[in-house]
């Protein structure tokens, strides 16, 4: 039976939804699984009866709260789809600035409605969280098959380092950089570190992470705890592990 699915975007770049239309090699089979009821980016259908709601983005306006509550009423399974939805994501960077001052600097006297960023689970019950900035299409396909067949949904418990080592990458710590791979949940195939960019932890904490040991590693290498804090707070995915000490 096809999954009756709808996809909705809130405060975000919509990159996670776009991932659903990627990976042409499996796209036809993937779409065979889905009865798309509402999905602005790939379909003109606007049907209100869906079972699964993919909710992309974080919440940063009052009208978004109200729209989300309506989606929750309809959906049997509400999925926080992508890092913005699961943790707040890059939108959380606005925490670093005074909102009033920034609005004044950027928009002058215009009235701009914006609230502090909240993740989806701050507003409604989330049944399933799929992290990633953007989500990994292969992982999404696997999860959709599990939903369609009523099978257990699992995520890797190990950290990004495992996938990074499988790619035979040189560790970025050996090049003097802080990388969040040791404490971040795998599943992205270490795409950033394979491209020689440090992991910023978009997939959130690995299940068996050892934060004290990780902080010791940073200190031993003579790296900066301020830099660590900046990385830990980039996607807001390590709250409450990102303390003043880190
Ligand atoms: S998680 Fe990343 S790719 Fe997805 S909507 Fe947010 S910013 Fe865009
Ligand atoms: S580069 Fe990052 S992900 Fe790769 S092994 Fe080193 S710490 Fe782990
Ligand atoms: S390497 Fe880190 S930041 Fe990059 S996609 Fe994977 S989890 Fe996200």
C-alpha cells in the first residue's frame, strides 16, 4: 500500500525537501511507494488527507506555530525532517545576535515579525526525527520502506569517524582542526570530512558519545574551546551538551 504523504516547509532553505527529488537512479521506485497528497515543490496536488507529514524547517513566527498545530492534528506520523526541524539548525545562529538590533540594522523602521527559533518538538509531539543538513536521500528511502512495511526504523549508533575511516581520509585533527566527527551520529557517509571540511555535527549527538574524552582531546591538541563551542552551537544540535565550559 502506498504511503499517503505530505511535505511542509517552515523556516528553512527547503534543501531537505529537494533531496526527495534527487537520486534519479531510484527515484521512480521511490515515488512508487508514495501517494503524494501535498508537496509544493514537486506536485500541484493540495489534498488535506495524509497520514505522514514531513515537516521541514524550524519555527520562528507565530503563524508557523498555528500551521504546525493543524498539521499535527491531521498527521498519524509527524516527521521532523532535517536538521532545522530536529534541532533548529542554522536558523539558531540568530541566537548569537540581538534580534531587535539586527532588525533595526537590516530593515530600519519596517515591522518584522520574528521569534526566537524553536525546533518542531518544542511545539508538537514528533513521531520520528530524520536529521541531516540536508537529509541523506538513501537514508530517507530506507526509512520510507520501513514505514511502508511496518518494520523497525534504525539509525547508526556509531559516530561519523567510523564512516570517515572507511573512506581512508586523513583525520582533520592531524591537520590542526576541530572536527565533531567523534561525537556526531553517522549516516551521511562522512560527506564533509571526505571533502576536507570539518564535521559540524548536523546529524546531532552519536548515541554512545564520550563528551569528557572529546574535550580532553581538544585540550591535549592545544585547540581552542571557543572554537569548539562555536562548532557545537552551529546547528544547535548539541544542546544541552554545549555548555559554557565548551
Ligand atoms: S536542514 Fe539544512 S538543507 Fe535542510 S532545510 Fe535546513 S538548512 Fe536547508
Ligand atoms: S576527520 Fe573528523 S570524522 Fe574523520 S576521523 Fe578525524 S575526527 Fe573523525
Ligand atoms: S560530516 Fe557532519 S556536518 Fe557533514 S553531513 Fe555528516 S554529520 Fe553533517
